């Protein structure tokens, strides 16, 4: 760990202008990004009275080895540059509200001849009516299921619709009255469109006329003694009431707002948001993130707004109002940025009274409860994980904390389809986006040790190449706004773990020594007796069976093995599929590869119909039939 005094800029070097700064570790990885009205005042606060800094800030300044800054001309420029750097580098010590899913919406494809109801994520398409966002996705699926009982609009895919039309038989939804089955003429295309328009009308918050119509039909059926029809209309009314109870009106129907609130302690922050559309709460989401420094609700709101709406693929979905518990200092610039993103005016404000203020209080209560629940679930886990990392560092007599551990495993079947995996732990937790797969070919695929040497060489050759391209790091101002392009694969581990005993460990050590990485620590974990092997040692290191360090090594070894087996099975399945197609007449290498890529396995291909096989580019109906006949060893496919 570096001492902050070793890279502190000289007095007078730091400008007093507003700007954005980055702390970088010894390997050039950005660990923290911040902005300040006065760079000199803000950066000096990190280097004076270091021992009095909050725990996370203390860890950050000791993990860093240099600091860079860029002077900007306005607060809006600072907002944009800080957001760009956080998104580019995903710094470890920044508050990151991680969520790998886009918002789910209920969509009705009114741009199609036969409209379809479906749950959609991602970019907005012209001519499609959207309702939401909903969260969790289960809520929207329940709403769709209920609505289809009353308005049985088509919800099947294009392929299912075409096959039903060709066969003259509706799919299951048509048989159970959850689809009016326009595919087989049970309803005309025109009447089906009217049904879809009614569906849209109800979802837009205008159920009254339709509920009154259904109620009139129910009474008419009772008068005519058609009790089964009356019961069906009664059930339809109840279904509509359930939908609108689940999406109760809490604000005026014209309201479109996202309402944010926070709860925090000295180490972590909890954020919650309610999505209000057409005056109804359509969804709720929450995040928990670690804090690096003392931060108030205004700064939390700024960072969350930047991340949520900056990453939104379709900026038109930004609501007209964003309600927060405290306004950031640069709220005017933030409002301008949101309005530019949306292409229309956005109001960023704090509700002071009325229903919106009351709803903000409810969101804040949810954030508080989420933080309490998170603390209860994670407290023992954090303690155990930290103890395991400290114990492993002591057992291996390593000077550096084990911030990042990488584990490698090789998998094959009798020397064929040789593959390898790399999995990563950071702070004792899996970092799945940094996982890597390797295919081993040629002479190095003859045994595990040669394969391990090849994988280690390839992984760390890439690291050395990118370090060489990056060049030396120096503290001070940089001229480019985007800085250096971060390569996560090049970031080196504190410890390399290999699945195996002494031969595999020595192979890995040999590869690292050839690359000049003699200081990088390597160990192996042998499956037979769960022994820890060090390079060139004749005897293993035996950790106690109750050791948390041993449990951590076992977990990362098993994860590497799982990931390698997954890759191996995929490679073997594709090879088997390709081999099975070798003798199909008229099927060349390119089209064979296209079939393999499309279906992935012999099992999937065998289950497919000739029409599905013919959907592969370059495969005609006759060739598709030949493929299936060859695989099934039978006559022409029966309908």
C-alpha cells in the first residue's frame, strides 16, 4: 500500500479552478473519480490529517499511487466529465448503483397488422404503445395475464403465429381463451385491432367505459337467464378491478415522475425509487452501495440521477418530474443535462407539501427498511470474508492485501476439446464480468501442465502489452478529457490460484517467470486432499479443515471448475453437432457452421421442425428436410 505523501502534488501545482480528478493505483487503474469547485481545496483535504479520514477514504488514498485532474469551464462540463469517467472506469471506491437490467415495459405493437401484447426491455420502437416501467417484472406479467382474460389480444411470437395460421390450429392460449386466435380466423383482423385498442385504452388509465359496458352485459345476461355468460362477465369485472387495485391512483393522472429517497450510515447508502406513470405507482427499485466519504442526500441524488438516466438507452423515457429529498448544489446544470437527454423540459425539485411529499416519505421509509435488511444479511458475511482474506494473506506470507484473486482451471475429455477458464474474486466476492474463457489448441493441448503454461502466458502477455501501450503514470494535469482507455483484463491480481497440484503450480510459475513477473504470487489447490501447493516446494501447505481461507480457495477453485466445464460442454456439443452434419448431402462447411451456431447442439436441432431449420440463413426447405431425415434416420418428417 502506498503512502499518500509519496504522490501528493507539490504546493501550488494544483489549480484553484473547478474540475474533475481521478485517483489511480500502481497499475494505472482508476479507483476513484470526483469533482470540485476548487481542485486545490478538495485534493488537499485528502492529504492533510490522513489518519482522521473515514475508513473507506483512508483505504482509497492508500490504494492509490497517483492523482490526475482536468480543469473544466463550468459545472455542466464537470457533471458530464465526471459521469463519463465513472461510466468508463467503474472506479472501485465510487458509489455505484449497479443494476444490469433495463426497465421492463408492457408494450402493445400497434404498428403491426395484428397487434401483439408483450413485455419489452431496451430501446423504444415507433408505433408501439408502452406502459410502465414496472418492477419487478413479475408484476407486469401478472398484469398481462389478468388483462388477457378480459381482452384476449394476441401475445405469441411471429413464428408461433405463422405456424398456427399454416396448420389451421390455434396455440394453447387460443384453446384456453387467452387469445382471440386471429391466426385461424376466430376473430377478424379488424375486430382484433379494436380489441387491442380497448386493451391500450384501459392500460392508459381509462377503464371506466369498458367496466360499465361489461357490467351492462352482465345484467343483460342475467335478465335473459344466461347465467354462465353472466358469471364470465362478473369474472372479467373482478379481473379489471384487481389490475387497478395493484396500480392504485396516488397522484393526478397526468403525473409522470420518478421519486427518489435515501437512507445511509457511515459505511453504506440505500437508494429507493418509485416510478409513477399516469398517477399510478408502476414500479419500485432499490440499490445498496458502499460509501467512500461523508456524503449527504443532495450528493447522493446527483450521483444516482447521473447514473440512472445517463445509462438509460432510450432517453425519451426520462419522466417530466424527478423528485428528490434534497437538491444538489448544481441542480440548475443537472436539470439542463436531464432536459438535453430527454429532449424536453424536466423538473428536478424537492416536494415540500401535499401528496408528492407524503409519497416521498413512503419511499424514504422503504430505503430505511432496505438498509436495515441489508445490514442484517451482510454483517456476518463481511466479517467472514475479511477474516478469510487476512488469514490467507498470513498463511502465504504475502506483503500485499489480497484485493484481487484470479483462479485458472483446464478442462478436457481425453485430451480433446481442451478449454480453460479464469474466474476472479475482488474483496472476496466474484466479479463475473472479468471472467474469461480460453480455447487450447495445437501442441500445448497434450496435457494439463502445457495447457496451464499456455493460458497463464496468454493472460499475462496481454497485461504486459497493455501496460507497455499505456506508458508511465505521473501525477498532475492531463490534457485529454477521457483519459486513458481502461482495460479490465490487464489489471493484475494479488494472487494467482491454479486448480491442481505441484506440476500445475510449477507450470504457472514458469510462465510468469518467463514474462518477468517473479513477484506475482502463485498457489495451487489439489482436489484429492485439498492441499495448498507453493512453487518448487516438495511438501504442501495444509490449512485446517475449518479454515475460512481454505473455504475461500475451495469456492474460487470450484467456480473456476464450473466455468471451465460449462465452456467445455458447449465446445463439445458444437463439435458433435458439426460431426453429425458431415454426411448431409449439399451441406458445405459454411452452412454447417451456421446451423451449429443457430441451434448449438444435436439435441436442439433434432427437436426442431423443418420450418425452424429453414430459418437459418442459407438453408432452404429441401436442405432442412434432408438435415432432419439424416439426424432422425427416418423418412420424411410427419406433420
